[in-house]
């Protein structure tokens, strides 16, 4: 009975984790319909920044990573990778602002991207800690080498509320 309660609790918490945080992406998509293409621009900016940050962090960490960020939780993460990810996020934010999102000036888009990148790393560390706690680290085989589908989504899930509330207050 105790194992069943723990299993049910973990399952419900996992669903709430993904559904609650992921709901902010849906809210961003449908919550800004009064402005022409604003929700589309917000989400395109968001995905470009998050994926660019993840890619920049990966390649910078692989090339220059010497100082471990949180070795007990995610041994592959380095401080240099974090810095590279934040710089890449700033670059992709500048590109997005210039290319298709002039409604969001550089003075807001670049700092927002840097915050999203830092929160994305925090999301990855939290998700890795949950998986380590449940002894399922790197157990998934859907995306080999990535540790599972949540490893691709954790930056998005943690950054979604930041984007939503920024857009709610700014626009």
C-alpha cells in the first residue's frame, strides 16, 4: 500500500509538473490574440532562444568546459557551458528581434533571453535531480544520448512562465 501511494504521488506530481508548466506555452499561444501575430512572435522568439541556448551551452561546454556546475546532479554540465548558453541566448534574441520581432526592443529581448537561458539550466538541473532521485537517469531510449524526452523539454517548461508573465506585463 505504501509503495502504491508513493507511485501514485510521483505519477500525479509528474503529470502536474508537465501540464502546469507546459500550460504556460498554451496560455502564451492563445492569450495574446488581440495583437496581430504577437503570440506567434513570442513563441518563435522563445523557441529560438531556448534551443539556441541549449546548443550554445552544449558546444561551448564540450570545447571549453573545465569547471563542473553541479557534478552530483548533472556531471556533464560546466560553468563554461552555462556562460556559452547565456551568450548564445543573447545572440539569438538579437537575431529574433532584428529578424521578425521588432515589437520587443533589444533592451528587453536580450536580458529576457539571458534570464530564460539561466532558468533553462535551472530547469535541467531540477529535472536531472528528480531523475537521479528516482534512479532513472539516462534510462529513456526515445532520444538516445539525451536522457529522455524531458531532457529536451525541461528548459522550455521552466522558461514558459517567465515568458508568459513578461509578455502579460509588457504587452
